[in-house]
């Protein structure tokens, strides 16, 4: 769908959800924290502007529907906590985006929603310079493989039917910009170019790719990826293997982080 079609679907489903929950604009404004003027604009038939990601998340939370359904990216309106428990395979993990299992799981999830909490910056937005800096000391996989897999994930995200939701602490992005922690030896110009590349990539791919930033002082998450409603790959601290987990808790936890995005 193009942006105009997404706006139309969003308006239609917003009206349906408000009616189902017996909400008028005032009630939805109180419940979601979204200004009445903003809601009026979103509900106006002549409106052609895309809603902000944080606005969609707040409205979805208040109406107890998924943000993807509101945007027409999914036919399933269920909220995260309603998703059924699933079983998963446990597979070896290496500290690199070039892991063969992840590549296969991305391919198998084509057309499904992927939800992702990165360990640092999202791989799909990383520049070659940042990948070289981050993975030059990891012996398990060469930098060339890290670049190859990052490009694969980016190309995957450009697919017409794919949907990627990324959620990460705002503090991680601020720390990168300041050159703190892991990034202390990365040149300022390299960090600046990375932030600009990240902005351009997210603007290009929105709304198929959406980034949510949450307050890391109030919420915590280990890095993990959810592939549709079938498979999840959280990373256990220290590496080794992917944890065996229930998908319901992961979906609910990520939905809460999205709802509290800044």
C-alpha cells in the first residue's frame, strides 16, 4: 500500500475501533494521551498525513488493538498479550549479525511481522564503517560476513510485504552520539554519518520499518527478535545458545515498551 492508502485504512479502522469500544474523541484522548485536535485531524476525511509512530502506539494501547492492524499492515487486530504460546527450536548463536540461523529465519518470515530489540544499533541502518569498528575484534565471523548479513536484512526490509518493528533504549542512541562505552574510539565524523544514515534509512522504509525509543531507566530488555508468531531468538547474556521462551511474554513486553516510547 502507498501512504495515502495507509492513511485511509488507518482512519477506517480507527473509527471501527472507537465504535467497538464506545469511545468518542474526548474519551479516546483521555485514555491515550493524544490531543483531541490530533484525533480530529486523523479522523478527518480530507486528511492525507501519516500518523506519528508514537501516536499510533498510544491509540492502539488505548483501544486494545495492534498498531499493525490499525495501519493496515496486518489482518489480525489482537493485542500482544492475546497471542498464543508457541514452542521454539534452540540453536547455536554467534555474536554476529551473520548468523546462518537468523538469515534462514528471516527468509522464512517473509510477509510476516518481525519485532526486534537490537544489542546496539539496528543492523539494517549500520554503515560499513560502524560494522568494521564493531566486528573487527570478533574472531568467529569476519567483517565481510557481518556486512553481507546487514545488507541482506536491509534488502529484506525493503520487500513490499515485509514489516519490521524495532524497539531500543533512547539512552543507547544518545550514548552512541556522544561516543560512550563501546563507541568511545569511533571517530566523531563516523558517528555523525551513522546517525544521518540511520535517519535516511528509517525515513525511506517507514511505515514498513518503525523505530520506537523507550526510557532505559524505566524499562529493560535483553536483545531478541520475534519472527511472526512462530519463532523467537532472544540472546542469553554471554552467548552460547538462543533461549527457549514463550512468545506471549515477549510480545507483551515489547508492546509495553512500544506503548511507552518517547
